[in-house]
């Protein structure tokens, strides 16, 4: 009965088996405490070893983070250009510059967090224009936002040509025992040069550990590359005995939407999705021209949902009206996209005709922003809201190549049906494929093996890192 259900509900493990720490202020970040009531039970649990490493990271963030004497000394050394020897106070830092769309930035953030844990660095994220409006502080008693008075001049403009880039530092051979660096810049753009990408093979203990400040620029998911580095394999295996859920577990720890975003998520979910018997997410991302609609993409969505039996077909009702069955199953379709035409077309289809299965299909799309915008809080908050709503569906269809879709999928622990990216504005022969795992695809991964540093098919080096379904040169964990 209802009483028993309430008891069961109140017993929900909001701290996710020790993944999260108690003691945060519930009011200031409701999603930390409420998401367990909206999201499915975790399909992969964190290992005790991972939990131990997270507690160590929290302690490090608190001991060395902004506001501490350690941070003041470290930023003074960076400002004055004093190159150092041993990192005093045992505090070293990873500053993340994430960029491009929100999907890219979320993937970069989770990757940087993993790298920070692997190399025992304090993670500080550059907030850009919107980061502070999107996510709560993940670590207790400190901030992960890079202070606005961060003293490195021009750090936001660091690029591949910088003298401090990992590629240039290693090409100059400045990696010996005596080499000193004020900071090193890791350029992990999806199109980075091989010299810069070789940081995936660095074992950190060689010289990077002596560099107190590392600035990382990333626009995507870097984790699969770390799994190819022999120096990290053992540690990563201890943290993640299952490799198919790295983003999923880390994101449940790290990412908690702010109250404003969470309000948008829960109001939409409660109003349109909660009471359905089943929820299907369809994420539509059109790369050609984002404000034009294309018939071949609508055809592809319908071919995919029909092939995979995700949506029922429709029947002509003129041959005899069917009464809806009293206990008809309801299916709520959550669509996301910049354009509303796909949503309007599918909704109209189920309005004008009856579904062949007798199911009642409702179709909902929270927003249609028409164009991608940069640095605008409301726009980014809508995007994040929709990623979370996608993650709360039961099954999901995503657009290949889209980091937006990768995040919606992996946040929810869902294995998606990925629609292959159309070429020449025609529907691909295979409209969609069931993915190997829930993990995001790394779109700019290493393409060499770390022992010989020779180019190779990196999707064949270890069993749990494979070529992505939607991008042959991408790599994903499985
Ligand atoms: P990708 O370009 O598909 O890899 O995904 P990104 O998230 O990195 O960049 C696309 C950006 O366009 C998003 O961050 C949003 O700003 C916008 N965008 C694309 N699709 C949608 C959508 O379905 N809903 C909303 N609200 N914004 C979208």
C-alpha cells in the first residue's frame, strides 16, 4: 500500500552507497538529495576503492583550495614566475579550460576530474560565463571554481602554439630531472597535434609531478585515452573494475545541477513524463544548418524507432473508429532539439492517426532555441535541463557525433540507439545502431600505442577501449 511505498521511498539511499558525502546544505543544492527519487537506481555501484580515492581528493581540494595559505603561496609563485623544484605544501593544481558547446564542456569537466584524481592535483575549473549557474559545488568546504583573480595573465588564450604546451616542452626536451617549469599547458583539443596528444602516454612521475600548475584545455571526453596509458592502467582498474560506466559513476559524484536548473528538470518531468507507463527520449542534433529542418532526418528518426520497435506505427482510422482501451498504455516521448519541426511532425502523426498498438503516445519538447548560443546562462540552463531529462527516460535515441547526446545518455546509464550521421543529406542505410555501452565517445583520442609511440589502430590495443559506433576514429570504453 501507499504507507509501505512511503517507507521504501524514505529509505532510498540518497548518498548512493557512499559515493556522496553527507553534510551539505540541502537547501542550497536540492538535486544532490532529490535526484535519487527521479533517477533509476544506479546500475553500477562505485567500488570501495573509488570511494576512498574520492575522499582523498576531497581532503586535497579542501587543504589546498582557494582561500587557503597553500593556495595563496602557490598562486604567488605562479604570478612571480618562480619556477620550482619540489611542489611545496604538497599542493599542485589542474586548471581546466573547457570550451565549445555544453556537451563538450561537461565531458571535459568529468575527464579533467578523473585526471586530477589520477595525478593528485586540485581541480579548479574556469567558470566561463555560465558554469556557476549550472552546477553546485561538488566538494565540501571549498570551491572548485577558479578564483577570478587567478594570476596567470592571458591563460584563457593559451593554444597549441604556446611555448608552455606539453608538445613544445617535450619537443624541446625539457623533461629531464632538472627541468623547471612555471606551468605546463595541456592542449587536448579534438584536433590536437600528435606532440600534444602524447600527453596521453605521459606517466606524470617523469616531470609533470614537479610542475605545480597544469592548465588543461579540453573540448571532449578524454578518459578512454587515459585507459591506454600503461602508467594508469592498474590504478584505473582498481577504481573501475567495470570500464563501461566511468562517466556514469563520476558524473553522479561530481555533477549536481543548481536549484534553478533542477527546478526546470523536475517541473517538466512531473508535468509531462512522470505518469507515463514508459518514456522514450529522442535527441535530434542537426549539424548542417541548425535552423533548417530536413525530411531525411525525420525519416531516419521514424525508421529507427520502427526498426527498434521503440514507437508503434499508426493506422488509418477512417476504416472504423477504434475506441481507446480503458487501460491503454501511455508512452511519453521526450524530444530535444534546436528545431521544433521534428517534434511537431511526430506529435501530429499520433494525433491524426491512432497507434497500431493501441498505446497512447504523447510527444513533448521543452524548448526550441533555433540556434546554438555561447555564454548565455538561460540558453545553457535549458540545454543542461534537457540533458538531465533525456537521462531520465527508459530508452533513448541519440544523434551520432553529438556530445549533447553522449551526456544525456551517459548521465542516465542508458545504452542508446545511435542514429548514424547522414551524409549528402540522405538517410543512411542503417538508420541507427544499438551502442556497445553507455559511455561517451572520445572524438579526439590518441591514435598510437604508448610503448612504441607509433601510429596504430588504438581501438585494438586493450579489450575495453573500442572504436565508436558513430565515428570510426573515436574511442569509447566498453
Ligand atoms: P554537440 O555540438 O551536439 O556535440 O553538443 P554541445 O552540447 O557541445 O553543443 C551544442 C549546443 O547547441 C548545446 O550546448 C546547446 O547550446 C545547443 N543545443 C543543441 N541541441 C540542443 C537541444 O536539443 N536543446 C537545447 N536546449 N539546446 C541545444
